C-alpha cells in the first residue's frame, strides 16, 4: 500500500479504459494500459479517480470472412444494470450550445479492498440535441470535427463533472493528448473571471503544478491536431483567446500534444527508447521515461495463479516476489503451461472451429492490424517456413487483431495472412481469431509457446502484449524496440530479431525469424523441453517481476505525482514553453 505524502487525489484521464470484456470501452493497448494502471492503483491504495467516455457503441465488432475481408458492426451495449449512474451533472459549451454531461460509475477494487472509481462520461441525455447525444457513442469514430467535440467532453466535461461531484483533484494525469483540453478548463478556473490579457506566467505555472502528461505515440501523424478555424467554431472566440494568450497555438493549428507539453510539469514516454524518440520529436521540452507494465493478476492464467499462490503467496500484493519464480520446479512450470495451452486451444476451437494440437509448438501474434506492425512478416518466404516445420518440428500460428475501419493497409494485411494460411494449410496450421478482446487475449498470451512481435523500428512506443506473455512463462521473439530493449536477455527471457537500429530491408528481419526458429527455438522446444522450461521460468522471474503496473504506478507516485522537486520541474517546463 502506498501512502501519498499529500493524500492528494489524482484524476486519471484517458480516451479509453479497458475495464472488462463486457464493457467495450477500449480498442487496444492504450485502453488496456489505462485499465491495468487503475487496477494497480487500487491494489496499492493510491488515491486515484478515472475519467473516460462511455462509448455506447463501443469500438466495433470485427467480422472476417473466409478470405480475411473485415467488416464492422457497432458493439452496442447498455450501461443500465452494469454501471451505477452518478447523480452529478455538468455541462460544456460546443459551438455555442450547452451540452449536458452525466457519468456512470465503475468501481475498480484492489487486492486490499481499496476502490478506485472510474467515471464514464455520457451525453445521451434528452436535453441535448440529437447530434450532441451521439458524442459519447463511438471510440475513434467519425471525422476530426467529431473527435474535437469528443475531446471537449472528455477534458473539459470530465474536469467540470469532478468539480460538480465535489472531488478536489489536486493532480491531473493526461494519458495521451486526447484529454489535453482539461488544461484549458484549469486555466479558466485559475483566471477566475479575470480578462484574458491578464494571463501571466504564474497562472500557467499554477496549471502546470497540477498536470502530468504521458505521451504514447512515436510518430507525428499520430498526434491530434485541429485547424484553428475549427477550434474557434467548436470552442468559441473567448476560449481561443485563452489558448493564444497562453502561447498554445502553433501556425493556426491546435496540437493537443503541444498543449499538454506546455501545461504539464512532468512528461514521460512509455519506455526508455520511446523517451529518446519523443525527445527528438519535441526537443524543447524535458521528457522523462516510465516503462509500461501490465496488471499481474489480470493477465496471469488461472493455472499459473494457482502455482504462484502455492509457491510464492506474496506475489499478489508485491509483484517483486515474482523474482523468486527462479526456484519453482521446472516440471510445475511445464504443467501450468500445459493447462493454459489446453484452455487456449479449447477457446479457439469454440470460436473458429479450428482444432490445434497441444503438443505442437505454437506461436502467437496479436496486435492492432496496421502495416507498420508487419503481422505477415513471418510469411515472407512461405516455402522456407514449410521446410522448417517439416524438417525441425511442426508449427502452429495464432493471430488476432482488428484493423481500424479506415485503415486500408491494415485490412489488406489481414487478407494476406488468410491467403498465407490457405497456401500453407498442409504444412503449418494458421488461425486468425476475429474480434480480439480481453478474454481471448488472456488465453492467447498464456497458451502459446512463443510470442512474436516484429514492428518496424522505432515505431513501437512500448508494447505490452509480450509483458503479459512473460507473466505466463511465454518468451518473446521480438525486434529490439519499445520495452523489449529493456526486457531482452538473449536465450534467457527470449530472443531478438535483428539489431537495435532500424532495418530498411525487411527481408533481413524475416530471415532472422527463420534462423532463430530453425536453429535455436524449435530444436530447444522439441529436443530439450526442460531447457525450454528453464527459459520460461526466467521470463517470469526477470520480466514478470519488473514489467508490471504495480512497479509502474509506484514510479508515477514517486516521480510524477508527488515529487520532492515539483517546483524545479515547473520552472524547467516554463523555461522551454515559449
């Protein structure tokens, strides 16, 4: 349990938060990270409250035909009976209209009984216009105008609702730039009726004292930017005047990442490498690093939970105890994994009709389907993959992941995987699980024998799927990017693909995958099963004990939320903000 020195409430804002599979308020890694963060905050009794949008129609339900063509349908759900309605109401002004906002509450309960409330904002109220009622319907849906209006609801509406509920948040944590407009709300409160031209550095510092910002996106195109004419139409002249007076508008554009950078006292990337990339992107702002983690109890399979409870009972309240997994007998590691693999195979059979073999080496790959993640890299040379399976040992590959409805390249990627599956059917069993979500993710990361990850470098901000796998004794075969640079010990926690520098020739990375499978990984798995189990055990002890959100939240508490040198941090940001 962590006791904050100020007992100051932290308001954690995120466009998406994965609470459970039955509540489709997330699309992937960002939302799952947010949910894991709040689960660990509850475990550690950190005074946190979560703010997100309700997303009544979810992200989308993915449907794949036999050729891998993706179609989408709304994932409609009803918060009644699932969530508790909060009594408080707030409002924001959008295009001159008053838009009323309510919230639904979801309690995240920690292992010690502490509760972190999450409030999901909802504009589907009869007093709103028909269009305004849809603002909290779709996650990452609509055009840029819809997105900006959503972000007004998230940032400004979320701050106003907390105030209406009487919650005195002292610290606001912006998880990515989507909620950056809450800083505009804080500036309004700081001005307290004074004229815009009266804004001075002390007002900006007062806001900075209260804001922490985590950036996740390593490419400029991934940051939300809006033309000033649109911002003026949505927010009004007075709010634009505040933004301009605070020097938060660039070239007639509002960049929400820049807004957050200028008005946060502390900024971090989500891995050490990502810090370097972000610092290059934003050289005028000091950027720190806290490497992501995953919530250990959520992502450890029932079989491994039972094993750890028996051998290391302290692991639930203190994830560092996972280091002692080095003493667990190898046969018990093998038995727990066999049970997890059995569960995965049963789940995949029920979803797809494909029956995998429990004794066959199984590779897992599940990420958002988008070209830079290169999900089909393992099929670069199908003939060679077939020869490896025939000559060294049989292979099975399990895929999962959605392509954004507007991502033409991502949809084509899924089709290519299906085409490869058909062409290799007699040599390698390949299955693509549609509608990838938390439940099947938990079974996959625990049930496969190897986790494959091969995005183009340096575009992996952190990545957390391999962390989930490691908790279940599943080693990674991954490019040296994101978290894997920190977690990789060759032949101990897994294996690398290529070197640390970006590789323009994709065939080199593909060849490295084939070489490692053919000469190292498959011979070890089939020829020296207990040696492979020793590597699995090391993945838990070395990776699982560190790459968890318990460690991550503790770092946020010490370094971001309650630092001893908060004044210095504010001064450092202020010196660069102009």
